């Protein structure tokens, strides 16, 4: 499949979600990797999120998870994230990987 600028879109994707604590982030990361749903999950340092929720502007500290996987695993990851997540409406965004190191992308596929 061709993406923007004629680049070939791979079957590798990044899935993004945020959590309220680093402990939950690590638990979710471990669960996804152990279940072979993700090759790797990064739990990023704390960040400040400002967002509108139920009519009010909210501010919280959150931790971004970057989940490296393949497109065919996304439905199972979404199910597992919903099972483990504490938010009523967790972020779940899938970003296609347009290109990358052939060896790294193969590792994601195999892992």
C-alpha cells in the first residue's frame, strides 16, 4: 500500500494510549509483550495533559505508552487495553509506520 509522498506503508504500526500511573503503564506493557501482542512498549516519562471531559477543562499527569506491533494484532491489543485500563474512555490511536529499518521492522513482525 502506498502512503503519503508515494512511500510504502508497512504492516507495522504504533499504538498510542495514556495511563494515569507508571505502575499501570508497566503492567500493561508487560501484559502486551508477554502475550506476544506487542514487540515492545515504551512507557514515557510523566507529561501534563489538558483536555475537555464532560464539559470541563481538566489537567492531569499522564504517561504515554508507545506500543510497537503489527496491524493484525491491533484488535486484540484494543481488547486487552480496555480490560486493563482504568479510564472510562482510554486513548487508542493507531499510527501507520510508513518506513523504517528493514531489520527492525522484521523484528517487530517476528516478535
